[in-house]
C-alpha cells in the first residue's frame, strides 16, 4: 500500500461510526485495494495503482507505467479536439458515431447517475491519456473526489487554497474541479485568456457545454486544477494527506 492510501486509511478509521452508518460506503472496503467514495447516494471504488474497479471491488490489472503522463504539446490539442467535438450534445449523443472502444459514453452511465467526471474520463481515454484506478480497466473515474485524488497522488494537483494557485497557469487539457453546494463538478480546461478561464463540462443542464469564469483565481467556484499536459515539467509537491479528506479531521 502506498503512503497516500496509508494516510487515507488512518483518517477513515478515525471517522465516527455514526457518520459511516449513514454513508453508502459503510462496510465497503474495495477489497482492501482502494477506497470507497460516494456521490448522489451511489458508492464507487477508487483503486490503488495496479488495480481497477469492478462493482465495489478492486481487481489487479497489468501495470502500465506512464499512463496519463501527457507531456507532448500535441496531446493538449487532442484532448481539446475530442472535448470540443461533443459540445452541445446530450448524453445519448456523446461519441455515438464512434465504432472503436470506448465508443459512446452512454454505454457506461447508470440511470440517474451524475456524469461530469465520466465525461472527463472518457475524453482522456479517447485522447490517449487514460486515467487509472477507476472502472473499465481503470480509465473510467466516476467521482470528482476520486479525480482530485488521482492528481494528488501524482503531485499534480493545485488547490485554490495553495499559494501557487495565485500564479498557476492552467493549459488546455488540464482538469478543473468546480465547487458546488453538493457533490462538486468536473470539467476540462479549454484555454485561458487573461484572467478568464474557458472550460468544457459534461452534465451541464443535461449536455456538454462550454463555459467561462472571469477572474478565475478569485472565483469561489474554481476549486483547483489537475495537471494533465506536460505533466512531468509542471508537477508540484503536495502534502501526504489529500486535501479532500481534511474536512473529516475537522468533523464535517
């Protein structure tokens, strides 16, 4: 078990039993090779490296070092081309003309499920920079907290609370987490012009939409960025404990 998940396990063990009893993840261990997260009352597994999620279990998969290390500039353009090509489409239409795996996004979405993170995962998979630790052999990370954890354990997460955020320059293809009153929201950076952030997001009023945030470094909804392109050169050092577990320590 890596240090990231050791710290996570310690926090999880300290979480009050009364709170766990109310969680869809109560009693779920993800085969002791991952962590159970939930969104919209639906439980998911986010698995350690070398494992992928199946139901609420984590199963071993062949190691594929360097997956997600998108260091070539062409990858950034590919991510945006794929995402931009789906703008305006509803869920049944996304990727519907594709005849190669992963084909249409709707193949992977359960009824009434939130699918903003699924859309981001699908775009990265189609663009050739798949994530790990999720479903479908790893690339389908279905939860925005797990998405943030994926970047954190690679030292590629820049939260809005960090000093670096005030000068950080997101580039096309990076991940952005949007703060919401409920579960949070996932999107892809399309570009930055001055202090305006342009994004492409899935499950925005039922469709893929382009959106923008002015003065994004001070915008309360912009919660942080995941470095996806030119990752090795832009990687940052992060604390051992992922930030999204800190509310547990504060007794949220």
